[in-house]
C-alpha cells in the first residue's frame, strides 16, 4: 500500500533537518466523532446503541473536564488557534493565589455571548485576564499530561478507565495502533508530532488528556483549526519550523488533504486499521 506513497515522498526527502508529522485527531488517532454519528458502527459492523452510548459518555467527560478545570465556560467564545496566541498580553503576574472566579472576567458563558462584556471585551485589562487563563491552562496541561486522573474524582477516574478500555475494545484497538506510529516518531531524534484539529482548542486539550495522548503532544504542538481552517494552520506551522524540514500530513478528511496539497506536503490517508498498520510499517522501514 505504501510503495506508491514512498515514490511520491522521495521528492520531498532530500537533505532535511528533520520531519514534522501533522496529525488530525478525530477518526485518525482517536475514534470519537463517528461514535456519536453512528458512522463507525455502520462502517465496521458494531452495535449502534453500544457505540453511541460510549461516545456520549466520553463527550460528557470531555466537556466536564473542559468546563471544570480548563476554563471552557470563560474561553468558549474567546477560542484561540494556539495556547500562546494571547501570551503577549500577559504581564507575568504571579498566579499562585489568583482568584479566577472573582477577577471580574466576563467571559461569555453557556455558549452565548453575554451582553455584559460589551465595551470591556478586547480591552487591555480584559485581554490580560484572558492571557492569565491561557497561561494557567498551559500549567494544568503540563502538570497532568501524564496523569489526567489527578484532575478527576475517584468515580470519574473509574469511569474514564472503563470508557478507555471499552472504546479500545469496540474500535479494535484503534488508538493503540495509532500510538505505535506516534511513539516511533517521538523516539526519533529529528522528528516531531504536531496536532492540527478542527475541535476548539480547550475541548481538544481535554480530549488529548482523556485519551492519554498528553505525553505525545506537548501543548505547544497543538493547533485548533476551528477559526482559521487547516490550510492557515499549516501556514503557521511552516512559518514556525521553516521550510528546511519535511512535512507529512496524516488524516482522514478532505480538509487536511486539500491543505496538504496546497502546501505540497505528502498526505497519508487513514480510513481503516489497515492504513494505521501500513503507516507504522512505512515508519519502521524508514520510508517516512
């Protein structure tokens, strides 16, 4: 399967400083969205009710984590592409005893922009408080990236372990199979995994943590394409890492395939377990 890809890849594989793998998240590394839509059950002959139930429980955990620990109620309407996007508004104040609940930040809540923010939102002080939230978000992610259970109560921890196990079971070890390639790339000296997802940044971080991918993706390597699209995300990544590295795009959808084409990056399509297995083989054989 991958020999055709290899011949196309050779054009890009001259003397390079390294390789950056741009990954999609849903239906590429993890199975999530298709659990909710029923398309996974239909495609792979699984029981629709079981699959939907697992998806709904995982969705609830994702948004609970995002709301409770990652400021999603405040940040849903102030979504950023990258965690550092508002860092220039941060004055570096010590946040050890900072009370986020009482700082008067009127981040829109409940998904609708609140009228109370008019005239305040976008002001210097408001932007600083926004920047504080993203700094704290980064601290939380880095603290719990290898132990998301530390953010959950015992009952939710148990639920997460059960969901992880049952989703792996019903998806025939999809995540474990994807992880083999992610870890192989991570183990190489000059290679890097970068995540570009259409999920908003905060829920994306919650997903990454809950699916146990925090150690694979440093928060600096996670981009949300919700606002600007994947093509613009890829542009940002190229301007960050430069043109002397080789980029490989791995995903299941048209968005990332089109964006890869626009940037002359090879694209590896994931639509089945077999595609993940072939990807790992190509990496093992140093074709990628």
